[in-house]
C-alpha cells in the first residue's frame, strides 16, 4: 500500500496539480489585495461610499441598537445582509475570470500556431520515389538522350 501511494504521489499530474494549487492560493492573495486596496477605494470614491465591505442591511435586530459595522451587528446577534462583502467577492471573481480568460486565450493561440506549423510542410526532402516513378524517370531520361543524339 505504501508503494502504491508513493507511485501515486510521484506521478507528474499530481505534482502539476500541487503546483497549480499553490500558485492559485498565491494568486488569490494578490487578487484580494487588488480588490481591497486598489479597486474598492477608487470605486468607493466614485460612488461616495467609504468602504463597500461595510455596506449591510440589518434584517433582524434583537437588541434594538444601531450598528456601525457588519461585524458589530453580527457579534450582537443581529441578522445582517452583507451586500458590500458580496460586491467585493463579485469584483474579485470578475478579476480572476478576466485573467483566466486572457491566459486560456493566449494558450489556445499558441496551440493553434504550433498545430499550424506542424501541418505546414517545411523545407524537407522530397519523399522517396516509388518503383513505378523510378521506372518512368528512367524512360524519360532515355527518351531525352535519344532526342539529343538524333538532333546532333
């Protein structure tokens, strides 16, 4: 059983998948930073709201107090709809989707170019002639010699 696990873990696909997961986690951190630290302040400045992540609606408030943040509302036991957090997540998703689209599109273009170059005949030698073609070439050469000798 240990031998089977070792074979499974060392397979190329498993290693490729692990690298992909690690890069994906790092990419997620970068996207979160882009959304939270760059895009959301710009969008918030345009929309007039200082921070989207703090936009919420209290659906049920057992204490009756007014909350200034979604965290304090939830800590007090209120049911709050955090649509600002959803907007942040939606923007992060759209960024990831656009980046993945660009990456996949580029990979598809490279693949098409590679397939096209494989199909196009390059500067190669002519294929070897068949026996029939060789015989016809000999007959042609003999006839050309006879014509050349007769004109002399």
